[in-house]
């Protein structure tokens, strides 16, 4: 069986966890993996939209009622 990667990136959201910026608040992160021949293009596009990178994962805070850390 052959497995192939999707053309469009797959995005996921973390479970709520304590916010590292604001005491007593909870945060969630939106994230995706970057790989393949379009990794640089995806990294550049998402970086301009506030995503941060750690290894091959791009992520950004995704809190429903807060944008203090953006």
C-alpha cells in the first residue's frame, strides 16, 4: 500500500492548557507540519500570518477570546 501526503496542509488544535503569558488563563494552539517540496512556501506564508516554527511544526496561539500574546 502506498501512502501519500495531502496537497493542502492539515491543521489541528491542541487541548486547552495553561497560558504561558497570562496567569489564570487557558490557551489553545493551532498547528500544522511543514514538509515536502512546498515547505518553504508554506512556512513563509504562515509566518506572515503570525505562526511560529519549532522543527517541522508551525503553530500559533488560537484562543477564542484573547489575542494578548499576538
